[in-house]
C-alpha cells in the first residue's frame, strides 16, 4: 500500500493518493504542525511539486512492522518554478533524503510524519 500511495503522489495523481488516506488522516510536516485531512495533504504536496521542475522521488528502503511503516526516500528536482520555504527559484538542482513514518488503521494511512533537513534544502536553493 505504501509503495502504491507514493507512486500516486510521485505521478501527481492526488485523487488516487487520497484513496489511501483514512478519513481522520493527519500529516505532520514538522513535529508540532499537523495538517488535517486529505485536502491539507494534497495542498502541501502540490506546493512542493509546483516549485520544482522534474521533481521526483524514489523509495530506497521500506520497513513495516505491525501498523507502522518507515519509508526512506530520495527527492530530486530543479527549483525553477515557484518559491518554496520563502525562497525564490534560482534553477538550482535540489537533492535531499526524507524519512516518512506512516501509521495504518482500518487498511488506510491515518498518520504520516515527515522527517527531513530543511536547512539542507535551503542551502541548496540559495547557493
């Protein structure tokens, strides 16, 4: 399920991705900043894809135990479209790793927590 969910996100097929999300879904981009529901998640992801040309990611590792799934990914893209994190695009190539921590309930993703280095992304965007 996690691989199919991220394939849908990577293809920007947000309707398909939303079908994997529980009705009570919460997305934590940062520890204390929850985004509620599929609509909030789609808006957050769309903002990322809209900032980059040729933005994509690959799953490097995926480990599941009980109702938890850890997904380690590599994101790559060219920041050449819209501002992100308050930074205007300069056409820089951006590459960063990301860890996602998913919780599954009733066969759907009820919680998604993102862990990544914002400073690394900003440094790549402004160089």
